[in-house]
C-alpha cells in the first residue's frame, strides 16, 4: 500500500490492436481479454469490505506478432474512504451460490 491507499479498482485501456497474442489473462476466473484498439476493461481490486479480491489476479500474455500499447488508471482509496459504502458483512467470504441467491431476491 502506498501513501495513496489501496487500489480500489483498475481501468485498463487498450490503445492498439495486436495481431497475435498480448491478451490479459485472469486465471482464477478463467477469462482472457484480447486487446482491441479503443476498448477498455474495468475491475474492482477490493471487495466492499476492503479485503483484496484474489479473483482479479491477472497477467499479460506474450505478444507473438505486433506490439501492444496500454494505459492503466488505478483508482485508489485516498480521499475516497468517505464515499465507499460501509458494509456490515464481509463480502469477500460470500460463495457464488449465496451471491446468486441474493441476486434472485433483488430481482423479484
């Protein structure tokens, strides 16, 4: 953690197309984002409780053909702690089945 606080979220902007390779892999959730010029990806790095979300562990895949240019923006806690909602439960411990059940209840 830096003096700017934990990273709440990340935005990754793809500035170029890549002929082959260069994706962003999220192995835990089994997702691969392929670079596409003018596209952007957004994810939360923390649960609402402030606990890090291991599901968004990611890495860059090798570029086979071409080059890859990206720009990232990290959204940090500094000056935002009063804007984050205060949760009374630790959402980092919720299971997928519990999350689906909550979603079903909200959509009724």
